[in-house]
C-alpha cells in the first residue's frame, strides 16, 4: 500500500519534558524524534514532586505528571518555541500504599531496598501528552481502565472538571497559570471521573487507566513487581554500585537491578519510566507521525 501523504503541518517531533536518560532511550526505541524541554530551575521542578498529605499513590503520580506537563507547556509558550506535542511522565514505586520516590542518600536507598526485599510492590508511571496547540478547556473526556473494588472490569466514565485557561481560576481558586494549581484541579477531575475507589494503588490492576480529552491525553501504567529476598550483602553491593540513585524505589530493572526481579506483571518500559504502548498510542492520537 502506498504511504499516505502527511499533512504539511503535522508535527514531526515531540518535546520531552524530562531529564531522565531512560525516557530518551525509550523514545529512541520507538523511533520518535524528540527535543528536550527542561526546566531552568531544578529546585522549582523538584517542588512539583512534593507529596501532599491526602495523596494516594495514583493521585500523586497523576498530579506530578500533569504538573510537569503544564510547566513545560508554559515554558514552550513563554519562549516562543515552535508548536509540537509535549510529553511528560512520572514514575513512583508504592509498597503498602506508601510512596517511594528517589532515594536522597545511601541510607535511604538501603532502607527502600530492605523494604522491597521478598515482597511484591507496584510501579505506577503516569504519561501526559499535550497536543501543544489546543487550549485546555473544561476537562471532559473518557476513561478506560481496570480496577478492583467498587469499580470492576473495564470502566468507561466521563470526567468533568473546571480546569480552564479561559476562566481565570482553577477549581481550588488559585491562579490558573500556576502549573501545580492546574495539575491539582485536573487531578481532582480525574479522581472524580474514575471513582474514588479506583484511585488507591491497591485497587488499580495492570495495565492501569487511560483518559482522553481533546487537548490532553493521560495514561497511568500499573505494574506489579516481585523482588526476591535480598541479603544485606546484596543491598550493600548494589547501593555501592550507585545504580539506585535517581531511580524511584532505589532500583533499575534495566540495569544490575534485574538480578533482583523475580516476577513482573504489566509493562517493562513502564517500570523503566515510560510505558511505550500507552505513549505511542497517545502520541499518534495527538497527530505525531513516527
Ligand atoms: C523503578 C525504576 C525507576 N526508574 C527511574 C525512571 C525515572 O527516571 C525515575 C523516577 O523519577 P521521575 O521523577 O519519574 O523522573 P526523573 O526525575 O528521572 O526525570 P523528570 O522528573 O525530569 O521527568 O526512576 C528506572 O530507571 N528503572 C526502574 O526500574
């Protein structure tokens, strides 16, 4: 079959709003052309990852993903860079509903690995693709996903929210230009749409949930990972290798950490930081050709 001609204005690259080298590698694997769109202020970027007291792992990862995306979108607009889709992601490890982020030091890495030893945990990766051109209107769209508890099987629901750039305020009354405020308002809209029962990590099953609206597509990939029993020597050796740093849960499935992974249900690329099945679908739906 002859190749379909591409529309002249079809974007041919995506802005990657992530400094993670794994995410770059994974986009290369798909053959997706990308340009980095990184924050100037690393501290302000880290602040987007703060955990709020009422966070569930799923609501946390969704909010952080969106906050990274909204911040990148504002950066693109402010710097006058060409229009193209923007991709943001966040990976969080969760054990017994506790959120394990990136270890700050060797002691914390040791503690995280000790807690994961001999147990099954979940890895949640949120992916947001902003199409780059449409304004974010009131958030409406449909969810598909799989969850247990009050919601079972495949759910399709409509989320309605009040996040709008045309209004001056987000749902909680804060200025809509603040990425975190926008992300919080959007997170509430998603929580509502999916049903509160499904937003706890315990209720979410692989492969996770997806949400699709006109200007923004969101996926949450959920994987369950079983780690073999780790000895103190295993942990000390691994921490000394330096691999745990910069990685949620203090391990890398794609590195030496593979030695510890007894079982995985879900998405290997999702555990690594960017679930490729969901990412590719969201990029194509946003009009990107690759
Ligand atoms: C569990 C696991 C996580 N990780 C990594 C993926 C992510 O880079 C990191 C989680 O941190 P994130 O905050 O998701 O990402 P980041 O800080 O690396 O980059 P940015 O915030 O700029 O987007 O953990 C692995 O590389 N392998 C693994 O097996």
